[in-house]
C-alpha cells in the first residue's frame, strides 16, 4: 500500500525504474518528516497550547506538504530545497524560543543535515551543516551576552557552543563519507546488476540459440534417421530384384516389398507401352490397385495424373496435398490418398515406366526422398530391363533349339533312310538292324514275352529322341538298381554326344565339299569370255559334280509378245 501511495506522488512522465526508486525514497523521507512535525505540532503545540509552537510547526508541516506536491508536479529542485530549509529555519526559531542551545530540538537540526544530504546530495549537507553551525553560534552568542535569556543561559559557555557547531560539521563530514561509501557500494552493486543483467541476457540468447541448434540437430537427426531407414530399405529390397523371373511374377513381388518396407498403403509399377502412348499398370499391392489392374488400367502419357506427367518428362513428382495439386488424378479406387510420389524408371535416359507410391498421410514425402528412392527406382528399372532381356533370350534360344531340332530330326531321318537303323550284340555276334524295335519306358524295368528282364533307355540329342538302348539279361531275378541305371544312362549320354558330333562332322564335310565344288565351277565359268564356252563349261561341270547326271543349260529367246508384257 505504501508503494502505491508513493507511486501516486511520482510524476507520471518518469518511466525509468531507477529514477522512480529515487523518487519513492524522497517521498518516504518527506512523509517521515511530515509525520514527525505534525506529531510535534500536536504534542508541543496544541496539547501544551503554545501559540508559537503551533505557528512554527504548522508552517513547517505545511511547507513539507508543499515539497511533496512540488515533487509530484515535477518541480523537484524546489521541493528538495524547501523541506530542509523550512526545517532549519523553523527548528532554529523553536530553539530560540525554547531552551536555547540546551533545547531538545538541537537533535532535530542534526537530522535535518541528513535530510539535506538525502534530498540534495553531499554538498548540500555541508552547506546546511554550515548554516546550522552559524545558527547555533548565533543562539549561543545571544545566550552568553544576555540577549537570549532562559533557564540554561547562565550555564552556556563559548567552548560548548563552538564544540556543538563543530559537531554538526563533523557529523556532516562523516555522513558524506558514509554516503560516499554507500553510493560507491550502490554504484558497484548497480554495475554488478547491469553486468549480471547483460550476462543473463547473453545466457538467454545462448539458451535460445542452443534451443534453436538443438531443434535443428533434432530435425537433422530425424532426417538422417529417415534417410538411413530409406537406404536400409533400398539395401534390403534390392537383393529381391536380382532374380531373373517372368515380369508378371516379379513385378507384384516388388510392389509388395516396397509397400511393406516404406510403410505406404499403395505401391504400383507402370510400364510404358511400345508406342510410348500409355503408361500401363502392371503390378500393385493395394486392393484398389488390384481392381484397377483387373480393368486394364492405363494412363495417357503426358496428360493424365502424376504418373502421366512423370512418364512423359522423366522427372520425379511429389504431391504433398493431392487435393490441391493440379496434376493429381483423383482416383475413386484410392480414396485414402493424401500424398503421392512418382519416380521414373529409366534406362539410358529413356523412361520405360513409373514407380508410384501413395500414402494416407499428408506431407508424407519430401524432396530429399527423391534422391534416396531414385536409387530404388534405378534398380527396379535395371531389373525390369534384365528380365525383358532374359525373356527375349529365352525366346530366341527356344526358337534356335526348335530350328536346330527340326534340322537334326530331318538329318537323322535322312540317315535312317539309308538302310541300317542300328546294331545288336547277342552271344558274341554283332548284327545290323533293318527295322525298329518296340520301345519301353525310359529307365524302367519290365519283362518281355519270354520272361527275361530288360532295361530300355532313350537316346536323345538336344531334347530330340533318336533311338533307344535296350539291355536284356535273361534269367535276371532282381530289378535294376540305381547305380546300374545311372551307368547305362551315362553311356547313352556319351553315345548321343558322339552320334551328334559324327552327324555334324558329316554335314560339315558335305558342306565343305559342296562349297569347294561351287568355287571350282565358278572359277571355270569366270575364266571364259565367250557365252557358248560358258554354257558348255557349266553343263560339263554340273554333270561331273552330279556324278554323270544329264544336264541341260540353254538360253530362252524372248518373243515380241513377251517383250510387250
């Protein structure tokens, strides 16, 4: 409450807290002086009915009130001076009217010096000490010379008056020294407070900076953790793509693995068709995506949705809020999508497809995800390319095997038409076969009509069955064991290899002989410049090459009708 009263007596234009604190101190001092003089007015004036005391103390009390009012109005210089000056004059008059130098008000004069020091500073304290000493010397001089008569005037001595005057000077000096030290301590405390405030401000700045750095480090750590998790995901997923499988089996596995590892509810793989007109959905993991797959879902390249954009321009695209993205294709089969990331699948700068991942969380992807997941997209593209090359290689190999098998079958059929189909060995006699035997199941045992145990193994060359190896042991009482079957199978494999090599050598020899004959005939034909000689040479050489066959070589003359056709 006292502080509120003091604040009411402080000028409103003063906002500095240090100055307001000084004003509070002045108002408190003036208030104490006001209360003290007012109490003296009551006790020494009104109660004792002393008119002089009432007038003097009443005047002092009024002047103290005026000092506080002037201080409130901002005239602090006048307010600071009026209070100690009025007290000095009033107290001097009370001492003159009272007991002189032996009056109790002499103590109040010492207090007034302190008041002057508090209100106006150390220099004012010395001034009022001097004025107080002059006043005391004058009162004492009046008492000594009989000008002022009271009950103590006969006992007053000059030395006592001088000592009292010196006391005020000594009190003022000590007070100045004390106040100087107090002010120095206050200044030091103020400096320490300012330094502490600066240190606290610096600490707050450092704390704020530390919090900002901590948040930045936490964000960087979170991003690093996400990148590490994504790289770990890429490292874990990649080995699953190394197997060369059929694309219809491989792509769904890739989509499922990506969805599980990245935590997205929809992952899809689109492949661009041969005409680069549509991006065709080939694999997905979500239920909505599977319905799209059943309908043969496809998107126009460069026109429809984020996938269409990426397939046309070969650049990754992120939609943080798909509802506000102009390129986003609103798909009713995927109503939970809030974020989408599409990455191109590229081989040598050519976009062969798009990896599309969608999340049910907004802002689920960042631009940093593109760098990490592009590695995954590149590996998927290489896997798809390898699978395609593998399929093409398999088809080419199958076609080559088919053509080779047809050629080999034709050659063996030609060989079989020469008469000898095989040989049999029985009881030390080797006999040629002129007709085929009844073939049994390969690598199985059975009994013929005579009851003898037999083993039949087919002779195959590159998947084509050329014949059969039949082994009989009359009177055998047990089945053929595995080692025996493997032995005959190994023999048949080498027999097949030898037969095929022999056929190839024979065909190679025939081909070489045919090429040599053609070369010789061509050389002889080219050595003659005459048409008749060329025709005759051609007939002779062809007859010789065909072992005496009749050969006719002639030119067909054209008729007028033929030339007009």
